[in-house]
């Protein structure tokens, strides 16, 4: 079986991590040859690919970049691939590719929790392109239900497939500011759905309570308006000595081990890899009630859940968890066990291979 993971880029993000994890782990499965193509260039995760994964890095300039598409077609035909596993919006290119290589089976892996809320003008292309799909994987149950209702794919070929974390090893390349036992971390690229601004506003309350606490933001920073307004907010609230933006780091595990609480403040999510990585690292968590997060945290029994965009609720959750070491220990142990058992590599890969073999 020859399987290509197709992804838009290898920047450090949730869908990108999933694509790299799957490509790496499939390369270790007997009887499977694993490939990966990034259509819009490389990124920080490129170095994380195993040597056994044959890769192609394109520089697609637009949707209709035929030269890049034909390069991908040549790559697929050279290695006689059977399945294209397309992540997120790369599905459109995967379906076009099937026109030129009809024997291909296309699997769409939908990571975008906002898909169900898209207007008809954006949902229609997905429905139309689904005519070229062989299977659909959804990272939460709501997306899976949407797929069954909207797409032209047999229900038997649509499944809920959770993400699974794969944490690296090593030591931090730089020391984190702050006091041991008083560091909060957020793993999220600096872009609108991740809602860092709400978290920073809530963190002001924490600093007023105890100025030793620090917030560490890991994720790609584009230098765009979102980034600039976040910097301005940090300055406005006089949090320059307490809130730190560290940029993109492909291996976040060493830094998670230096922190004490993991937080996500997103407007919407599918199934965030960061949440699972927090759990595997043994961090108690605070997360907004979006996407699959309430299910992962068992309705709040394994971590704090707050409504999205609610600064007061985030403040209360932070102060409550930071001031209660017993609760933090309880969440840490129980959530780590849930992630290890319910979101394991072995379980997810078995389900995925079952889908491939069914094609």
C-alpha cells in the first residue's frame, strides 16, 4: 500500500502535525510505503519527518498553478501511489489530481471545526468536490454528522477519527522566564481563531493577584494585524514582564515540561492537537467549550471548561486552578490517563489502516 499525505504547508500547526505524525508512523508499518507532499513550501515540521518518508515540497502560487499540479502528478505516478490522504483544504487539489490519475483513492481529513458554520457559497464547493472522494475522516463527531448530511460519500466510508499526540524529546533551547511552578503556556499559532487577546486580558487578573506568574505563547507569529494588536494589548496592560511570545518551535515538549498549566482560548476548534499534547505532558488544562474539547475533558471532569470569548470566566478559571494545587494534581493525573488511553497512536492507526484497506 502506497499512501501520500497531502498538506498545504509544514508550518507548525494542528493539521500539519497530524499529517507529519501519520506519515512518520505509516512508514514504520509493514507493507506500507509512506509519502508526504506540502504544496505551499516547507516549514518547521519538515525536519520532523522520518528518513523513510519520501517527500515533495512544492511552491504552489495559486489554486490554478498547473505546473505544480503536474509535478505532483509526476510524483504520484513515479511511485505508483494508491491513496492520497488530503488534509483540510488540500482536498481540492487531491480531487483535481484524481482526474489525471483515475486509479487514485482520495481520503479527506477534515480538521476545521468551523466547516459546519460556513455559508452555502463555501459549503457548496466541498459538496461538489466530494463526488471525487472515497472516504471522509472527521476530527470530531459534529463534523462527521455534517459530512454524512452534506457530502456525496457513502455513510460507511465516513468515520470520526480523533487526533493523537506524538511528543518529542530533548531539552529546551532557551530558558523560560518566570518562577518554577508559576508558568502558564498556550500552544497556538497567532491567528484570529485562537483568541490570545482574551487570554491576555484574563491573565492581567492573575498578575494583579501574584506578579510572579508568567504566560508563554508558542506558535507562528506572522507580524500581521493580529500579532501587532496582541503586542499592543500586552503593552497597554503593562504585562511585558509577564507575557512572552516565543514564536514557532517544532518540538514543544521540552517547554511543556517547564510549564504548569496549559490553556486554549479559541473561538472554534476541531480537535486541537495542543490540548492532547498538554495531556500527554501531564499538564492540567483550561479550555474553551468548542469543537471536541468538552468531550476530551469529559464535560469538565478532567479540566476547566469556559465559554469562548468570556474574559470573566477565563479569569475565574485561571485563579481557581492556580490557587488549588490539589485540583491541579487531580486534573493532571486523570487527563493524562484519558489521553494515553483514548487518543493513542495504536488505536488511531488501526482505525486509519482499516479505512485504507476498505478502499
